[in-house]
C-alpha cells in the first residue's frame, strides 16, 4: 500500500492523503520509492483549476527516489539506482511508476536540493535556446531569489555577464547578492524600470528572464536596450500582457514565450539537458537553490507558501522524515 495526494471529493481545490494499492511496473517501466516530490507553480494552477486535468488526480511533475522494481526490457537503470524525474504526473505519492526513458540517474551523494532538477533544467534551456550570453552583456533576472532565478543568476555570472536581480524583500535581496548578482533591485513597489535604467546609465539591459508575468512584463520590455530580448517563462502574478510592436521595432528588440515542456518533450533532449546540469552541480560552478521541505501531510501549507510567494528557493514534499 502507498499514500498518495488527491483532491478532496466535492472540493477539488483541497488536497488530502488517501491510501492506494502499490502499482506494478510493466514493460520498460520502473517502480520508484519516492523520497521527495518537488512543488512547482504548475501544481498550484492544477489544484486551483486553471489547468484542467482529469479528476481525481495526484499532483506533482518532479521528484527524486530509488528504483525498487523494474519491468521487462529495462536496461538503463537497475534496482537501487537513485533517480530524478521532471516530466511525469503523480509525484505526490510514496511510490510511482515511471517510463524508463523519463528517469534521470543522479549521484547517490546528491542532497534533496541537488536532486530536484526542474528549476535547474528550466534555467539550462532558457540560457541555451534564446540568446547567446557573452561577457559585457547586462541581464535582468526577475524574481531572482526564486528557484529558477537563483540558478539563472549563478549561470549568467558564470558566462561573464553583469546580473541585475529583482526581489520583493530585503532578505531576498541579500540572497540575490550572495549568489553573485552585481545589483539587486526591490520591485515590491511594482516598478523597477527607473532603478534598472539608472544602473545601466540609461542604456537598458540585453536580456530579461521574467517568471512573474502580469505585474512585471510591461516594464521588462521597456527596459530593453537596443536589440535586447525579454523572455516570459512564468506567470506567478498572472499571464504577461500583450506587447506593443512599434517600440520593439524602434529598438530592434524581441520578446519570446517559453515553456520547459517544449524543451523536454523528447526524452533524449531532456537527458542531455540534465547531463549538463548535473555536471555543473558536480563541478560546483553553481549550487542548487536552498530547499524548504514539508512532510506529506503539510501539502496544503506548502502550496500556500508557494502561491503566496512567501518562500525563497525550492519547496519539496518529503515522504518520510
């Protein structure tokens, strides 16, 4: 038997723990004992009904665990292999069935924080797919104290660019600077345009990574330098607003929308991205975001912490204390 999280009957926004039979792996599948499940905004959106999923469902796209049983034809991993995954539904559970091509072997020595790869692989595709980052570039990272923001800040600095990170509290601003950002801007007032322009002597920035959306993207576009680019990859405050084309034309600037699922749809591509992330962690030129863990029975409190943007770094559910 295993414990799983499902919506409460009649109250789909409320999550509760139920007991279910342990699953059995079929051909090319593995049974994983879940050690921890990552908590991401997509889980909140599904719980709130903004993203439709069949009821009942178990949330969670990401986790780490130990392979406990393998189906016929499995060759990449064996019983006892420690693995991570970032693209499989149902991770808020003590046991989970996964396709063999979706599990990512990780070092046994990795901490829970290091094994949670969703944010780091998000940073990897954002950095590799949109614009080459070079020394001398100025990059604005919105919500730089968040999970993806922390990795982006370190990775951009590793590439030699100047980083301006935004955050909403003094504590978070200290975190941003500790990660190597050159400047940290408080955007709790709702505006960061003038401070960033002052920091760049009116020039603006070459690249913006924006995970916030509705409350920030308009200024993310306005703060672009000539030939700059603003990437919207999240919607913590709601969807980014429509963008006027004429100002982009006048500056030769660009905007882009981004989703990690577009870049991990092919399992081979996902594995290649994961390999670069794991190598970066092992070489220690970036460190994983600090992870706050909640026991399984505090899943509601964990969701509220995330959606209220009261946390820094990563949140995770641990199956056993």
